[in-house]
């Protein structure tokens, strides 16, 4: 058995949605370095091309890309087919596509933005699992890893649909694991904490909000995409063949305390009264 990650995924074909940046790209890079044939998916072709150019495969691995909006079923079908075609089978998936458009008090959430967020995070992950699992079953088994968030377990005030939808991802993973175990398909979930990406640079660059995150985290450093990627690689590898239905936090221990306090940022937008639910008539 391969140990320490070196060549741990040699020859395996893996689809990574949301692979054009951030955690998804960090995961794709480490998987390709470990010998996997990685197909990254995302909505923007140019972004995927640029992202693929930053990946340095090792141990015979490769990187390719396929444009996909995970909320559109036909596009998901084609992306799964593209990843399968690389080797003729599909061995693993990392469902990383996600986001949030609803940072606001619950009394002021935009309903259309709520629906788009739920559609992306929950329905997008469901469609990826639905169609990727078919190929994993045909291949005799494999591993599906969803990327959730600490916001699904620890309330993040004023995050609207994000934590709610990520909780849906957590349950979907457990449902999939229970159903697909009979076909030797493992389904697990990673809950990142604050992880350094362009999307959260406003936080990680410093200030009261970062200080609050650190005060709530036993290991008070900022997470890196590689922290998430290391666990994803393990869950995709043959070193985890009796692990399924698990939701694993990679958050420096923040799950033991509380979610972040965004009042220092959002009070400037909604006011103190707005943050407690008051809406002007």
C-alpha cells in the first residue's frame, strides 16, 4: 500500500468541480501531484485554462478541464463523461463548487439570492453525486468527497442560505453513503474552517474579524487549501476504504467554540438595529 501520499492516487481518474480557484484548485493540484488524472470543472472556460496551467502533475498524473455549471443537469452529465473518458472509468469526485449570495439579516434576505445559493450548494452537489455515482458504481466502486463548511455545524449569524444549504450537503452525503455502500462507493464530506482563498481575502488580510476567528480557533492560524487537499487525497485513496458517511472538520478546532462575529463588518451596512432584525417601515 502506498503511504505518505506519494503516488497515492496513481492512475485514478478524478473529477473536481469548482476546480478553477481556491480550495478546488488546491485539491486538484495535490491530486494531480499524487498521480491522479484530474479533470477540473467550473463555469468559466478561460479561468479553467489558467488554473490548469498552474498545476504540476506527478507520478504519471495529468490535468484537464471541462466547463460545467453544476446546477444544469445536462452539463453535469457531460462533465462526468469527460472525466470518465480520460481513463475509461471514474474513480473519484471532489464536489467543491459552491458559494453564497445571501449575507444579510434573515429579515432582509433576498429570496432570489437564497434560491440561487441553495440551488448551487445543494442541488449542484446532488446532481454531481447523482451522475458521478452512476460511473463509480459501473467502475466497481470509488470515492465521492463533498466540500461543506463549518457554517453547517456552527451558526454564522447573517450568512443566510450558506450554512443552511451546507447542512443539506452534509445530510446528502450521509444519505448517499448509506445507499451506495452496497456498490462499494464511499461518500464523505469535509467541513473547512476559514481557509485562505481570494474569496475571503477581506478577512484573512487582517483586522477585527480575523482576530475574532483566531480567538474562536484552538489552532489559531488561517487554513490553507493544502490542509483540505490532504484530507481529500486520503479519502480518495485506497488508505480509506472502510470510511464512509463521515463529515470531518478541517478547521483548527473552531467547531469546539463558536462561529465568527461579522458585526464589525455588517453593522456598517445594516446598522445595529438591522442586525437584530429591525426593518424600517
